[in-house]
């Protein structure tokens, strides 16, 4: 409970659910009301350690534990100085030693161990590697800006997609309501049986659904064509002769089997089991089985 209270006015989150705590650069905290009161003038001292502070030195507290808050703040500052990457070193071992050194510096500053010696070490490193630090910070800022722009674009695309889905859902509900009203009006005023009116409406609805599917299929096919054309345009053109299709020649060692039309006309299918709906959907028909049986019977008769 003490971690979530203001040390000046003693207000706690238990008594004030909207309490907003701010942390300064020395790791101590105050509520936003006390900060506004103390910093009505340009500067003031920290109530716990007398460190000179400005209003801009305070930021919103993110963690309940003050030690964690202090370590995170120190880590952000040190990482901006010790910002070398793996490619800046000759070996992985050197890079790991560098990271271990950075963690030691952060530990010393966060736990107040050899603070003055550690600060001198950091300042010396900062002066000796000023150009590399500036270069890596610039690169890091560019990467952060690119990542931020990418996330913003993805967020806008997601929002646009959500609005489009809501609009389509609204249009669908409106169309359903219109169809229902049209069906009711036809049932009331049409001079036809109710079954016929309902069947006519169902037929119109199926046609509309089929047209919608065809539109979507055409849209995706055109989109794929455009994508393929774009990909092909980036590839070098290879000159080659045009392909000429030649139908395969079948060698029958017996009479040639009749065509599908002849099989149906001459009554070959009278004793063949009719194909089911699922078989027809898969491309199977009675004439295929019949012609296959005739082919097996005729084949090799001349040998």
C-alpha cells in the first residue's frame, strides 16, 4: 500500500482510485497534484533527497516497485550511450563481453554500488566513442520511425477493413429487410399461390447470390492476373518458339471404342448404373464407365 501512495499528501490509491503518480529522475515519486503545486515556480527540490528538479523531470509511473522503475530509467539512459551492435565487433565473444559490461554498469547505478567510479567510466566511454554513439542513435531513430510508420499503416488498414466489414454487414441487413418486405407484399397482393411466390423469390435470391459469387471470382482472378503480370514484367524475356498442341495418338489393337454421343444414342447406357450427384460433381458420368468397359472388350482383338 505504501508503494501506491504519495509521500507528500499521503493520498493512496485506496482512497483515490484516480490517483496518478509521477516519478522524477532520482527515482522518487509524487502525485500529479503535488507536482503541480510544487512546480508552480520554475524549479524545486526533491522532498526526499533534495535533488534540484524541473517539471519536465517527472514522468508517469509504470511499475509499482520503485526499484524496478529506477532500474528501467537507468537502463534507458545507459543503452543510449552503449548502443553498439553485434556487427561492430570482430567476434561473438567480444560482443558478449560488451553486453556483460553494460549490465554491470546498470547494476552498479541501480543498486548504488561504486556510483562515482561507474559514472566516470560512462563519461569516459561517451567522450571516446562520441561518433559511434551518434551514428548508432541516428540509425536506431530511423528504425524506430520506420517501425512506427509500419504499425500506423497496419492500424489504418485494420480500421479501414473493420469499417468495410461493418458497412457490408449493414448493407446485408438492409437487403434482407427489403427482401422480406418484398416477399410479404407479393404474398398479400400477388394473384398466385403462396408456394409459387416463395419459389419465385428463392429463385431470384439464388440468382443474386450466383452473380455475387461470379463478381468476386472475377475480381480475384483479375487481381491474380495483375499480380502475375507485375511479376513477369520484372523478369527477363526469354525468346522461344510458340507451343503447338498435338493431340496424343492412341494405338488400338482392335475396333476403336464409340464416342460419348454414340454411347448415349445407341442405348449402351441402359444397363449402366446411373451416376450419383456427388459423382457428377467430381466429373464422373455413366458414359465414362461404359466406354472404358467397351475399350477393354475391343482392345487386342486383332492380335
